[in-house]
């Protein structure tokens, strides 16, 4: 493919379909005090039908935001060659923002939506674009904390529900959703109050009466959570993992195995006391990922990289990494892992989602 001259073919579907409440995209993990323009009132996206092949179908922000009764359809068997910047070939780790609903705000309702999400095959494969979320809140780029949320009665054809790497989560209900698995997609529920460098709290947050084809992960390692539940969900062989500090009541679930509470307890005791690399330019990418992940070092002297599963068991160790180390994840089950990168006695940890 010739991309000389700084030009590439324009794709008329390479944009958001509906976007409302655009405010300050530089504000991360916002609140009405820290990011007031992201919390305008009166925003609603309702009763729309849309087809898209790339980017986010629905993007909304606001205080009291409502996203109700929309239908989102996507294209099967997609492939992509051109980088989002339009002037070079995509890499295996690019995101094309294939998402159904991306939201932020407080007192938000996401109810009764019927969505489909598919990822792109990157070039000739075998890797896929790093995206594929069904209903997503993230810390970055105008994201918010959670204080008042209902994600209810949605039907997903591919695409997980994720409060993904956000700050404090309070007063949230995820109930009555039906998440169906699709090729190269994920049909899980992620409630993760963690931004890689910092753990946050979860309180009064319930994941109840959902039907899913994969797993539920629930992590809030700061403080001591209250009023948290994972109850009466049904699955097809996935796993429920949860952090001890969140104090989650887990009961009445069927078709889902339940792991003992854990996450970072083992890793903190075994590794983190050696030092802190959080501010160092060591990168783990892409994340979330499928099939592989790269770890990039600036110094490999006395370096190592280890991966732990949610129960704290070491599932990968490399004591002689290259400056850019590719790790094959094809034999990893879908789920949440923790990457521990050691360089000269200092350690950086990062959550890694494999799907």
C-alpha cells in the first residue's frame, strides 16, 4: 500500500455516530468540581438506530445523563490497514475505538440498549484491534469517577461492560444485562477501581441478575468497601474474581466458579516492597489485549518481567528480557492479570486484561 504524500483514503464511517456533552477531554477521573464542563445537565440519547463500522457509536457525558433504548449494529469480518492518523500502516497494537457506548458522568442511566460490537483484523492478521467494548467508562480523556449509576437491561452481541481502570466507584447498579459472546470478542463485566499506579475504593456497587458468557472481575483494593454484591448472575463456565478489600458478598450465582478473594495481596507482599518504578518510562502495550503483549524497557540490566493471575499465581517469568519483549498470550485464559516489571530492584505493576 502506497501512503506517500501524507494522504490516505477517507473512510466515511471513521467517526463517532452520536456525541453529546463534549467538555474537557484533558480532565481525567473528573468530578463536578474538578471538571464542571463534563457534567452539564439535561443530556439524553434515546430511541436511535445506528450502523457503524469503526469508532464509538454513542459517546455521552453529563450529570444525570440518560442513554436508553438505542440499537447499535456493526459490520462482521472487518479488516483494517490504515493507521488512524491516515499516513501509515496500522500496527498490531492500534485501537480503532470499536465501541457501542462510551460514557462519563454522575447519576447516569444506561438502560434497554441493544448493541453489537466487532473488532478489526489488523492487516492480514492474526491480531485484532485493541478495543471492542460494549458499555465503557474509563478514567482518561474526559472520564469521571462513579457516583450514581444504573447499567440495566442491555443486550450485548460481543463487547463487555466495563468500569475500566477508573477511580472511586460509588452507588452503582449493573443488573439484568445479557452479554453474548462473539468471535474475537469479550462478554464479561469488569468493575475495576484501579488506574495502574493507584488503587481506589468501591462502595454500594451491585452486580446482580446478569446473564454472561464469560467472567466477572471486581477490584477495589483501597479502603474497606461496604454494600458491595455479586449475586444471582448466570454464566457458562466463567469465573468470578474479587478483591478482599472490596468486601463483596458473593452468592446465588450459577454457571460461574468463584475464586477466593485476592488480586494484589500476594504480589504486594512478594514484590512491591523492593521499590517503585511507577514513574519510570516502562510500557506494557496494548492493553486490553488478545494474543500478545509487549513490554518495553529503557534499561534491561538486572531486569525481569513476571505475570500473575488473579489468584496471585505466577504464570509467566522472563529473567532476561529484551528492550522490547513480546509475550505470547495465546495459552492464557481470558481474564485479569498483573504484570510485574523489575529493573535494578525497582518494580512497576500494571493490570493487564486478556480477552
